């Protein structure tokens, strides 16, 4: 096993995200519990303090927000008009974990999202 020099941010949808998803044409039946169980994990720079990791998320929330919206609906015309940091924190919980371990022997590959 290998210690990775990153932290991880888990992005967990909240009720407003589910409400938006259910307001779309032809909504996919899903519960908040299901959405939160299948959350997004994002590697972020390693930091000594949680406040630094949270500051990093605050700086980079916009592409994360758009990625989460795009994962549910590719048509941007259905996305909320207001996508500021306050809306992001209303729509998502962010959990930060400082220790990331790679238990696989395979090399990590990257692909642009």
C-alpha cells in the first residue's frame, strides 16, 4: 500500500440538488440517500489544516458544481442560474479526509473530465 500526497474531498448532494434533479423533464427516480451513497470523491492538494483544504474547495467550487450538474443533466439551460459558493454549500456537503492510501498495485492514470 502507498500513501498518496493528496487529500480527498467527498461531495455529497443535499436536498436542493435532489429537488432540482426531480424538477427536470423525465426525472430519474432517486432518493437523497442513494445520491449521497454514490458521492463524488475528488483528490485535492494535501494540506496540514482542514481550513486550507476548505479554502481550496472555496476557490475551486465552480467547476465542481458544474461537474455535479453535468453528471445529472448535460443541458445547461436547465442548470440553476445562480451558481455561487453559497448555492454550492446549500446544495452539497463537503467532507475532507487528509489521508489517502492507494491499495492497488496498478499505476494511477489520468483522463481529463
